[in-house]
C-alpha cells in the first residue's frame, strides 16, 4: 500500500480587489467618524455651557432695564406725547405766516390826502387794497412811492384797477400786487 | 444532512466589516439623537444672543435718555402744551383764547364763526393740517381796534402764548380815523394724544433745537392755578344785610 498525504491546511482564498479595498477603507471611516463625533459633540457642549451663562446674564440685564423703564412709564408718556405735539406745532408754524409786517407796510402808505380804505392779504402774499386820493398829483406821488417799493423788492407784479373819479373829486382805485415773502415771516 | 448556515464563520470572515458597520451605525444614531440637537441649540443661542444684545443696547439708550429727562419740567409744560394745542376741538378754549387776547391786546372781538363740521372728535372725516399731524378747525374772526392793537392781536394768534390760530387771509378796513376793522379767515388746531406708547424697547424720539425752542416758549406761559384764583368767600360783594 502507498502512502497518501492529505493536506489539512485549507488553501486561502484570495479576496477580490474590492473586498481588499473595503477592508482598508471601512475601519478608517468608522474610526474617523467616531473621532469626529466625539470632537463635535464635546465642542458644542462646551460652547453651549459657556454661552448659556453669558446669555442668562444678558437676559438678566434686559429684565432689570425693562423694570427700570417700566417705573418711568409716566415720564416716558409725558415726554412722548409732548414731543408728538411739539412736532405737530412745528409743522403748523412752518406753514403759518405773519401778517403784521405786510400790514404795517400797507398802513405806512397812508399819506396826507391819501388813505388806504381797505386791504386784503392772503398767506401766499397776494395783496389788494383800495386807495382814495384827493387829487391826481397825490395819486402820481403814490404811484412813484409804489415804484420805489418795487425797486426795494418789497412789492412786485403791481396792477392798478378800477380808477374812479368820485363826485367830490376824489380818486379811488384798487391796487393788486405780490408782496415779498420776507414780509410774511 | 442539511448543512446549517454558519453565522459565526461568516462573522469571523467579515468581522472587520461588521465592527466598522456597527461603529458607523452607532455614530449616525448618536449624531441624530445628540449631536444635531446640540448644534440646533448652539444656533439658537447664537441667534437669541444677537437679538438680546441689540435689545439690551436699545434698552440702555432708552434708560439713559429717560434718566436724563427732567420729569418735573414735563409735568409743568405738558398742560401748557395742551393749552396751545388741545386734545380735542374744545370750542370752550377757543372762546377763552379770544377773551384773553381781547384783554391783552385791547381789540374788540365783534364776531367769531367756527365751523363745527364733524362733531365727533374721532371721525375719520377730520382734515389734517398741511405738514402736521394736527387736525384743523376752520374759523373766522371779526375784530375792531386801533392799528397797533390789531397788529398785536394778529401776532399773538400764533405766538404760542395762547391756543394757536393761523391765518389764511385777512381783510383790513378803515372804519373811522384811528379805528380799523379786521376779518380773519383762519384755522385753529387740535391733536388727540396717542392711545398707546409703544413697546418697552421702542426708542425715544429726540428733540431738535427748533422743537426745544418751541417747548421753552410754551413753558413761559403763565398758568393761573386753582389756588391762586380768589375763593368765593374772598370776593368783595355788596352788603349782605341792608339793615347793618
């Protein structure tokens, strides 16, 4: 009888290239994932804890300030409403006009034997007034006076209308003009 | 004999894959359960901290402004502001304004016309003044007096010493030597106070120089307090007993 040799060692099957690659990659990926998880988790824990205390202290300051402001609510109310009304007044005054200067100018046109019977002024500076003069010479002087006022840029766009000779010899007419805006300040 | 499926040998053969897969699965699970909520909390803290810091800085500014205000000054000046620009149409104060002006300027008020218009102060049909949040009350005034007294009267209307009235146009007539008549078409105003102040961190508006000057002018108004007015018992009256 011949001797038979039996090979008890099972020959190793060679892994495929994909399996070999996977055997290298997968452990690396798992270790890296684990390390990253640990780093990120503890980093966020540390950040949250340190900022939580700062956040609470800022919130505490906000609460204290709100209480302090709440105690001064009356003053705040008085101030806010006062300022709102003053702002409204400011707007009103900006559009308002003073008429005393223009009326003084018109009143000062009165002369001997020439009088301003009436005057109408509006806030746009449109002026009209009724004049009575006792003779034409005085009327001429009056017109020269108005022209002087125009040269001084107090009046402009002057127009004379409705010149009437009354029964008693007086001359009456209406003057329309535009006043300088400075006369309404 | 049926061969049993040998799990152990498969695990032994692929133990590296199994362990790595378990680690990755655990990491994914823990990330979902712990890491992502932690990140969310971090983001919330950052966002809320930024919002809270802005709020605190607004509150600090407001607190500093409020602390610097003289509350006594505003308690004194507020009723005077209401005199100049009341909260409602208050026709009574228009009459008392004209009475005061009669006394102080020497003019005689011959006639006043107010347009009552919409009686309700809260009506939406009220007309606002130009460039202002105040509402208008149209009116016309007929007055008589000397030239100087009428000019003083006209200046006093918007001098911030009495209820403010502005003039749209006027008619000046010579009645007799030294006596003139005046017809004014103008507007009085009122301004209802706001019903709410705004939230606690709403910033306070600041006064500019022109507004400070308006406030100081109004503050000079002399108000007669109830204590200073003569008590009924102090007013001199006639004899109470005809036989004394």
